[in-house]
C-alpha cells in the first residue's frame, strides 16, 4: 500500500498586493469585468521575492506546523513552471535555504504547470512507499509575474505569485487514489528562455476561452474518476480543493457534480491564479482556519498547461 497523509502545511506570498483597481491604470479593464469574469479582486506580485525564497518560507512553515524532525525528510519536490534557474532546481536551493544540505534526500522540481501539486503528491506517494520511515516535503511555488505580459489584459489580470507546502507521510493502511493525465498541446505556452530558436512566445500565452471549455469538461470527470476508484460519492468528501483558475470554472464544476454549498472551497478572490501553488495555499488556509479534522476526506484537482490534469483523494 502506498497511501499518504498530510501532517502539516505552510504558505507564503510576496509583500506587494496588486488590486483590480491598480490594473485599471495599466490596461483597458475594470474591477467589474475582472470580478464577474474571474472572481479575482487582488493578487500578490513579486518585486524582489524569488520562487526559491517563497518555496523555502512555505516549506519552513509546513515543517513547523507538522512538528516533525526535519532530518527525517527523505524527499523534497517543488512543483513549478517558473523556476529561478534551469539548474540548480528550486528544490535543491530550498534544501540549502532550510539548512538541510547535510540531510540525505532526493530533491527535484516537477513541471506539470497548474496540475503540478497534484502530480507531485502522487509522485511523493509512490516514492515514499520505498522509504516508509521518511517524510516528503511537497511544495507548489510560482513567480508567474515574470512570465506575464502586463500589456495583455487577457492574461495579466489572472495570475499571481506565491507558494504553498505540505509535509507528507507514508500510510500503510491506505491506498493512494489518484488519476493523472496529459495531452501535448500549446493552448497555454511560455518559452523556456530568450534563445533565438524558441518557437514559443517569450511571455505566457493562453487561449483562455478554449482552456475554460477544456477545464469545465475535464475536471468533473477527473473528480468522478477518483471517487469511483475510492468507492465514495461526493457526499463522503469534506472539501474539494480545485486549482484556483477562475471562480466561474469552480462554480460550473461544483454545479455539474451536484456539490453541497461550500464543499468546493475558494480563495481565488485574494490570490488570483497561482498555478502549482493554488491548491497548497488553499489547503494551508483550511488547516490554519481550524476547518480540518483528522479523518476528513479531501479531493484535490488540478488542470492546466501541458495540457495536464489530475485529481487525488486523501484523508487529512
Ligand atoms: O490555470 C491554467 C488554466 N487556465 C484557465 O483555466 C483559464 C481559463 N480561462 C478563463 O478563465 C477565461 O477564459 C478568461 C478569464 C481568461 C477570459 O474570460 P472569458 O469570459 O472567456 O472572456 P473572453 O476571452 O471570451 O473575452 C470576452 C471579451 C472580449 O471582448 P469582445 O471580443 O467580446 O469584444 C475580450 O476582449 O472580454 C474582453 N476582455 C476584457 N475586457 C476587460 C478580455 N480581457 C479583458 C479584461 N478586461 N481584462
């Protein structure tokens, strides 16, 4: 068996908050358009913070929250598509920042864009089965603002920066229930570097309307897949934590699945879309808000660039 349990969470965001009002001074938009089309009111944008810095702070808080001995961490995964360097990985730099260079661990970044945290938890579940006495530190961290074209009103209003983290432990008495999928597609695309041979735009490009349709179609099916595998219905689930891409997507998925009010949790209003960080930031909010009780069943669902998508069921 290779189940997991989450034993602590943490989150970090940059200091600088960018409101819809601020954006109206940068592009032709309005608070009303952004609020009704996306549910977003403000987001945090890095001025000096790095992906590594945010990831390390979220990781430090998650370790503190879990109360574990950090020397027992055997695996550190950072889900990101905005690493500070192609090498060293953000994960290795977080290991150093946390003062854990003397601790033997596997550390690597995982790029599955906005599905990255779900993919990373699933990878951690598989890898921890081979080291059941160790913990994994799984982080989603992005400084998306460095990929954003702040003259493109279709994308610049959506994205924010931040990091969320979870300390994860192997569970012998549970099965890891996850569903991961992908399909190569350039409806969301951003070049890796400014090299002359790049065929992709240097800034993030997204065909928003297409991606919206894709998300509303695929996310309910992902969630149904993991519920079916686990032998549960939505009634058994305390919270569904969807990637925070657009409040309308979350509402449409929730409605399609006939969810109870409040079951699909949200915090997009204050953070925007933080890609791989959105699920763990929200998980941390639930944890620190005292809204989680041991044994609560949670479903997490991510979707985005790649295209990638996936869902996972876990018990708090
Ligand atoms: O995290 C990875 C996955 N990403 C997503 O899931 C994003 C999915 N897509 C979306 O969330 C939505 O498609 C957007 C929020 C990006 C756009 O909302 P939409 O309702 O699909 O708008 P649209 O692109 O169809 O544009 C509608 C109109 C257009 O004007 P016309 O052509 O109808 O005259 C746009 O030019 O809204 C215009 N528009 C804006 N107006 C004011 C686009 N952006 C803005 C803006 N302010 N910021």
